[in-house]
C-alpha cells in the first residue's frame, strides 16, 4: 500500500506513472544484465497490472542484447492500466517474441517474474498460482529467477529487484527518480487507499463516531466536526451540554446530553468544550480518540492518556503541552516526532505547513491557505480525523484528514479568495473526497 500511495502522490506533484514505469523497467534490465551478462535466453512472465507493465519495459530494454520472450498471463484486452497497455504494444517494435502461455516447455536461462508485485492480496489465484509452481520447477532445473519489485507468492527467486526502497531484506534497489521530499508529503494517495465502504455493508459497518464537546458559548464547534465526520462514517453521536441547539441545526446526528452506551469506533474530545472536567474521565474510558482544542488543555493533567490518540494542536497548544518548538523546520519536525514517540501518539501540528508525525515517520501537508484562519476550520479537521480514524490506523487517518481539509479550503479559495467561513469549507469536503478517490485512475 505504501507504494501505491507514493505512486499516486507522485502523479499529483507532476511525476507521471509513465516515467516511473520507464525508469523501473530500464533499471531492472540494467541490474539483470549486470548480474547475469548478455546474450541470454530470457522469459518474462507478466501480469495484467502495472507490475506487468514494469515487466514489458524490462523486456524491451533486455531485448537489445538478449533473446526475450514475453508471456502475458491473461488477455491483452484485460490489461488494467493505460500505461501498461501502451508498453505492451511497444513490444511489437522490438525483438521480443510475444507468446501465449500454455505451460509448454520453455528454453531459457532466466525467468523474470512481473506477475503481481505489490498488487498481491491474500492467496494466489489461478492461473497465477500454477504459473508460480511452473516457474519454481524451472528453478529446480537451474534457471535463474528474477522478481520485479516484490516476489509473487512463494516463488523461489534468485534476485529481487525492488523499486525505490527495499521490499525484501535481500532486494537490490533501483532508483526510479522519486525525490525524497515527495515521500514526506501528503497527497490524494493518502486518502484514496483508506478503507472504503463495502457494497454489502449495513448501517454502522462503516464507522460510529462519538463527539464530546460544545458548550452554550461554543455550540458551533461540534456541529462543524460532526458534519465533517458524517461525510465519512455511517453514524455520528454528539454528547453535549447544549443538545437542543445542535438538534435544531441538523437531523444528521444523534444528539444527547450524556454519552450513550455504544461501541464507538473513534471518539473526538474537546471541540468547543471549555474546561469540562468530565473530559478526563472520557479520555480514560476510550482508547481510539482524537483530542482537540480544550481537550488538549485537559490532557495536560495526564499526558499518558495521549497514548494511541491523534492530537491536533496548533503551535501554542503544542508548546503548552510539551514545551517550546524550534523555529528551524527540520528541528521542528524532529521535535514533533520525538514527542509522538515519547507518548506513543500521532500529532497533527497545524500551521501553514502541517506536520503529521508518528514515532519514526512524518509527512508534511501543503494544502490550505490563509483563509483557513477563520474560526471552525480546526473543528472540521478534527471531525475528519475522527471519521477516518474510525476504520483506519492513526497516522494514515491524520494524513488524510490534513490533506482533505486543506484541499477543500483551496477549492473554496479558488471561488471566494479569503472571504469564506468554515461552513463554506464544509460544503467542499465531499468534492475533495471524490477528487481523491478518483485521482490517478490510469
């Protein structure tokens, strides 16, 4: 999944999958010839996805100095992506032989496995399962087996060539031109590959969120948060001292004064809450929680309760909880990571560039604009975080929430400049989510 997310984010920032595939295939061919020499008889087994596309490009470069046969496991009209199909057709202009595979006897020195790569999910299905067994028998006869990116199933490889970073402990890594900075930037891929609603699911299967917050003075905050969360999960419950105000605003939430006894998938504590001492007991009661605004002030009394949570502070709140932040960007990132590791939590440090940190990893979010200093946008972010966190792990949820919140803000900015409210932002959340879900389909 990490690879798929990175591929989508690369496309978002202008590094097209076509370029990555070309670099992957060229690099793999170079490693194969460096390891095994030239003038070899090579059989390249390709699947129908982009790992197969990598195989087509590899075969194209290998064919310049080797005898290459390409076996597509499936039919041409079943190739899943446009760029893979383009590279399949380019083989017609090379010395490669395209052959149908019927488990016939193959004379080769090297087999290239480009069947599934990171597309592997669960047990292998036919015909790939039998193809892997066939390749393993060739291995027993002395044929060298090379897997591209990630070995398919239990294939007995001699060499694994991974793209960009190691996929196995013994991988040879090919640099495919991804700038290191993009690895640490949020993008639509962080949203696209989160858990989705299943077609056969029932009410409640896609998440239940509890929001504890609001007060007579700040009743808008839980409304913003609940509306954002309701875009993602099935059911949103709001426990608040001002239930009538929120009930009158929308029928989309289940609003009560006290917390109903349900199994909630995530809990948001703090939005518009004021210094409500009940919050500390609620933090002790629930594990999967997002803590925002006044909830962070309450958390100061027992920082150990941050464990497993998503915290959403701005700079002032962070420094209230954990001490001074450095001004130097690199030192600031490291400080947020150190705190997240110490308390075993995920932190979204809100700012012009959001820092999302979780132990030994971080991402930066560049979406958003100066119009988002308007009141309520932080509540929307907290609601999105709780919505994603209902069915996904904390760091992924935080990255997705930061990107969607800022992207929705940029959509509003394109129409209204800085002259908008948090309600305008909410109106663009669905559009931002659809953009991410549909992005990068090639």
